[in-house]
C-alpha cells in the first residue's frame, strides 16, 4: 500500500465534494444523450460536466489523480487513484427514473480503500472505509447478518436475450430463471451502484453484476465488504479490480447464489447470436 493520508480524512473530503454537486445532479435529470458510446450506451452533457468538475476538485483537495468513466485516467492497479462514475444509471437518469447516482472509490494498488455511492434522487448517501462500518447519511448501519436467498430480494444486472459477448443474454436469462426458483423477488434496477449499495445496506440480500468496469463496481464492492458482506466474481474468485463480474451478498445468500451459478456452467459456452453488450 502506498496511501500516505488517513482514509477517514479522505472520506470526509470526498463526501463534501459529492454533496457539492447535489444541486447540479438533480437539476440535470432528463438530460439527453450527448455522446454515443456504443449499443445502448451513451453519456449526457451532465456526465461530462460532473466528471470534469469532480476530477479537478479531487485532485486539488487530495493530491490524488482520478480515473473517470468518460475521460479515463491513470492505471487503476498502481498506487492511489480515485475511480469515478459521475452518473451511474445514465439511461435511468435521462429518462427521469430516480435509480441513478454518483459512484466514487479510492483504490490503492488496485484495492478499494473507501467507497461512496450518492443517490440524490432517492435521498440516500452511502460511504465506508475498508474496515467499516457502512455509513448511511453519516450514521453507522449494523453489520450484515446471515440470511437466506428465499427470504431476500436480489438485484440482477442488465438482461437482453439477444445480447452476446462475455456473458450472453441466454445465460443471463438462465440466471434469472434459476434464481427465481428460490427467490421470486428479483429486481432489475438498471444501476450497478444501486444494486451494490442496497446490498451493503441489507435492503437487497444480494446482487448479480454482469459488468466488469471498475467505475461501476469498485465503490459498491468497498461498501459491501465494509458492511460484512461477501464479494467475489460470478465464478467465486475473490473480486479484484480486473474481475469481469461481481457477485455480492449477505453471508448465506452469497453462497446460495454461487451454488446456483455454478450449476449453470461457464457462460462463455452459451450460444452468442445477436447484439454485443
């Protein structure tokens, strides 16, 4: 580890900066696409504005460089670096759905040291340093206890039956089908940040994340770990900044979901016709 400043001090600074963009985040709801990034993916002008603003402020206040979703940045596996998603759930944000927020994590040699998930449209702010506790609006929450999949709500990543790529749509549909045999309470929020933060807070029992981007995953991984949850990739390997997926859950739930995923085999063996995602 190379971090020279107290993570709790940095958490206070980062919280202040995210609070500082609250009004702009809220006022920009409904912003249309400004940059086309690929199939079913775009950035709004507010994404670009907030990333530029927060990148400059974080550098000025902490002396640590920033890697953002829209403009990139330094290597995430070496030394201290902030990783920022200015608007997670961009489709939701542009459509006016409240399940969108700002995700920020501090990595040190690729390991999440702290995480913040700000959800201004639902009035929730989650933050934690690596050893906990999880804070909601500055108030510590109790650690996650052991629970069962049958009694839990589970957040599931994006699902399009025609998608192909690393984790094809056909495999994702199988995940949904098999999870629903044990828990019929499956939710697709369209926001990795929401799924992981709500898992950390105990609102969801677990979350299945098909995406691999660190700006989507690192903050939530830090929150779930701080809350006493279990985090791996979908194959059960410990999550790292290079992992291609996330499985997060309360003790008990994580293991049950992992067993289900294991029974489905390798997602790369699924037919891959259709669109790339």
